[in-house]
C-alpha cells in the first residue's frame, strides 16, 4: 500500500492482491484510488472495505478546473472557456461532454474538443435565466469504451449589470396624521433587481428627486437610502392640515443599483402622501343666539343651527353632535344633525301649549363625534341660546274622560239616561261656549243634548246586536266651540251592556239520523243554545213536547247542563219524523221554546244510509197504532152485519175538520189524530199531496 498527497486529502493506493475484482479482464496488476477526508493512513482492511463499498472506481483521473462565463457576451462564437486534462496519452482516446447545456436542453450551449479537451461556449448566456451549469466529462477509446470519468464540470455564469431596479408598485399611497413628530415613518418603498444579489449590480439606493408641491418646504420628507422608509422631516407644528397649502403631497422616488453610483441603473415610482386630520379644532356656532316661532299644538323643525369646524369634512373630527343642556324639563324638543351640512335641526317633539307657557329658552351645546386632542377644548363658542315664541291658536274642546265608560242594562226604556259628556275648552284666556252632537252612532240608539251633553237612549239597547262587540257598544260625539274659526274635538262613549233574559233558547242540531234496524236506540245528543249570558242561559232543561203519546215512542235523558240524549223506545219504519221538544233556560223568569228536530229513520245497507226524501210526519203513538186498530175494527166478525169492511175503508184528509162527523163505528175511534203518521193498510188512501205535517184530523169512512 502506498500514500500520496493531493489537494489537501490523503490518497491511498492499495494493491488489490488476489481480490476478485482484480482478477477481472483488464484489471491485472492495476490499482484503485480512494480519497479520504482525514490525512491519517488507512489500514489494509479498511482499504479493502472501501473497495467493497464503491460500486465503481475508474482506473485513471481527469483534471477539470472550474470554468466561468460572463453573461451577455457578443460574437464571435464559439469562445474557449477552459480545458480538461487527461492523464492518458494523447491520441489514444477522445473527450465527451454530456448534461444540460451540452446534449440536453438547453442543447448546444457548450462543446468540448474531442482531441484536446478544450471547452467552448457557443452563444450568449443570461445569468438571470440560468446562473450555473453542471456537466459531465469523460474519455473513451475509439471503440466507445469508457477510459476515464465521468467527472463533474461546473460552469458558472458571471453577472453583468443588465437589469434595472423595478418597484413592486408604480404608485404608493400613505397617510400621516397632522401634528406627527419629526421622524414619523409614513411608508416603505421597495424595489427589486434581478441581477446577482451578491454583487453591486443589485445593491440599491433610494432617493427623493421631486416633491409636489414644494411648500412650505421642498424637503418635508426624507427616504432612507437603503431601507426605502419615507419619514417626516417637517416639524409637528408646521405639519398642520388646516394651514398647509394642500393635504396631499406627491413624491418621485428613484431606486439606483451599483450602490447608487453614477453608472448604476435606475427605476422610478411615485408616492402620494395624505396629511390626515385629527380633531384639533372644536366646532363653533355661527351665532350666539337663534330665534324661532311656532304655533301651539304643532310639531316639526323650527330652526336650523349652523356651526363652523375647520377639521376635515365628513370625518368624526368634523361631524357635530348637538344636545339640549338647559331649558327643556318636559322633553318637548329634540335636536338632530343634518348629515349633509352638519347643521343642528331643532324640532318640537311634543305639542306646545300657549296657555301653559308661551316663550321657551334653550341652551344648546355642540361637540364632535371624535374626542378633541388633549391640548384643545370646547369653548364658549360651542354653546348657543335659542329663543322660541309660542303663538296662540283656537284649540278644539277636549273630552274628559276619554273614553267615557258606563254600564247599562239592555232593553231599558227609550229616553233613559245613559251618560253626561264633559268637554272643556283649552283656550282658558278666551270665553267660549261648547255645543255637542252625535258623530258616530252605528245602531242609532243614542241622542245628546247640544247644550248640556246629556246622552239618552233613542232606541232599544240590545246586547245581542251585531253592533255590540264583547258586550260593549261604542259611540263617538263631537264638541264644537264658537271660536273664529270654530274648533272641534271628539270624545268616545263606551256602554257596557248588561244582559237581560230576552232570548229564548233553541236546540241543535236540527236533524238527526238513525238506522231502521239499529240495535242502539240512541238517536242523537242535542244541545241547547242561548244568545243570552249566564245566568240567563245554561243549564238548559230539554224535554219532550206536550203532545199525547210521545213518551210511548221517544225518551229524552239529560246528559249535562247543556245537552240531552234523544232515544227511541221502539223501532220505527223508514220515514222522516218531526219530534217536538221543549227547551227552557235558567233565567229569571225563565224562557221556554217549543221547537222540533227532524229524525230520519233510514235503511242502512253496506255502510250506506238510504233515507226518505218525502215529507216529515209528526211522531205520535196513535200514528204507530193506527194501522192495526184500523184493521181490527174494520174486520167483519161472524156475528156482525158488516162484511169485509176493511176492503171498502177510505181515509180522507180533513185539514179544517173542527166538529164531529157521523161516521161508522170504525171511524169514530180515529176521528181525531194528533199527529199524522205513515199508515200502511189494505185500505185505499186519499191524501192531499204536499200537505205540511201539522195538527189536523183524519176521517176513515167505511161503506157496505
């Protein structure tokens, strides 16, 4: 093993000995080279270990110095930039150059002489596009077999100052508050240079070349040459927005590379600086005294208060806030700011009364939305006095109380006293008379005395009238004075009507249906209704009418204080029946009502009810028994001289029959019927079609 020193590193030359790689063709009696960063010697086993870890070690080395190329070179091309040195004998091999810039994109930038190893650039380069290239150099024999390499070739592109500084924005805007101390930073200007940042080509310096306007000083601002910070130079007292010739200044900024030297390239931008306002001026009234006149009873704006404020309009330092600090204990006035002109609009919010107080004197204060700066305060000019004169007008009479509420029993006699209206004239400094009249009386129940205001009934008060709502009847009256011109006022009279038992109760529903063969004999549950109020309404007593025989077929059972159950005691044939009922309320004295409900006995099949469309019959036991009695009485017995009488019986309808007739024996039993029913006999019948089912008489006449 032999050691050599090269380039500050230790070179260890190891004999391969009989290791398998040394036995490969072409490697007999050859050596491998391993570079270590430490100068210490390497032992034999470590050298052998290094040989095993390296996948490939070339037999020979190429000496490749680093190469540089200046960008933007001009023709002619190609230009030599360096040379690669081979340890092999010249003429026994050729050089090859590969990688981006050679045989890869961008192709053809660099070439190498295959015999001498000289490297050339074929065209102009741009450092801002690619600042360095990494290529590989190798040598091969004429058969194409690798002899040396590949080894790294690094080509660095040297920068030229070919890029101007460019600001991020062409126009910058900034603000600085008036009165700010000297050295206050306003904004920062930033420019970029695409050249090499490690060279002066990209070293920028900033400068203000123009200020517009240049009053009160051409050097109101300064820019830090390296950082680009713009700061104020003018004193805080001169930086007064209200005294400066303008509130906006424009600066022209230049950025120059090459550290600002004369040969540097430049870029420009503008900076617009606005001097913003602070509340350093208190608002002041234009007058110390304002006057206004207003008619009593009216509302609205009566005077506009004007102020001056030197601060920036439409800012919180300029907008005014007005307040009434004295003279309005009843809060009859309010003041608002007009957003268009900053004026204070003083208005009457509650009508003023001339008789109570004619003149009003108010003290008004004005402030800004924003607080004043510490060294500025509100002075006497920030307050003003307002004199308001109230003018007298003829006011209309006023009712008291309004509304006037009284209670009266309904149905009291016409002409009864209801109420006394009371209206007074607010114009106490004048002597005026008042006359009353009815303005609105929906039902026409009332009259009023024009002079005294006494209200009497001119019609019957009815609590159940549609003009009465929630037991209250409302009428409106008008009072007129004799002023010039006359003035009027209105008042409301509310009459709470107490109930009187003047409405008879009635039964609902009026129609009920039941199946002819129903096992349940309950027909319906009927309820009582009454327009009157308790105790003149429920509980109700519902019972059968007083007609003879009803209790043999029908039954009414009480369910509760308002409802009763109607039941059948025996089945009825399909027909329509009018069932008389008597309902009585609980008033004192009670009222009763004879009413009827229609009971339809229907044939029920497959969940359908087939009811008769014929006229209704009055329900009676005699009707139900009419058919069997007629047959029995008219049949001929063996000891009777009448033969088959029933076949010759006729039924005659006598609606006006009021005296007894000379009838056959069978007729006498049915001479008078209380209720007409459906009689199904063998006898021939004669009826009057369409006859209403009312109390009448039927006669049955039999002949031999």
